[in-house]
C-alpha cells in the first residue's frame, strides 16, 4: 500500500516538475519577446521640448492671445498696408525678446 502511494506521489511530483518546466519556458519566451519588442519600438518622448517648453500652458496661451490681439489692433487702427506689414514683421521679430523679458524665470 505504501509503495503504491509513494509511486503515485512520485508520478505527481514528476508531473508537477514537467508543468513547472513548461511554465518557466513560456515565461522566459514571453520575457525575451517583450525585451525584443521593447528594443525595437521607438520611445516616445514624454513632455514638452523646444523653445516654448519652458513656459506653462497658461503662459503659452497668454503669448498667443496677446500676439493675436496686437495683430488685430495693428490691422484695425493702421490704414497704410505697407505700415501694417512692417509693424507685423517688427512684432514678430521683437516677440521673442518680449517673451524673454516678461516671462524669464532667471533672477
């Protein structure tokens, strides 16, 4: 009787060992596949980059809205087309300096 139980226990343990080995091979294969996919897929850069990256969303909105308001004022109150174009070009050239002076965080 005890030999029969020992034989069944040995069979059970052998079966569990085979299942464990199969599971480990699957996990290892899945990890290798994920590593290859991770290596091959390009990484998306999170966050902002570029010149406007230093400014918050509100600051960027203020820059755009104030520039738009200045353009509307130029086109509304200036009659001469050449002067309008010259003022718009001047505004666009001076805009980066205005942004740095107004919003620069360095002290």
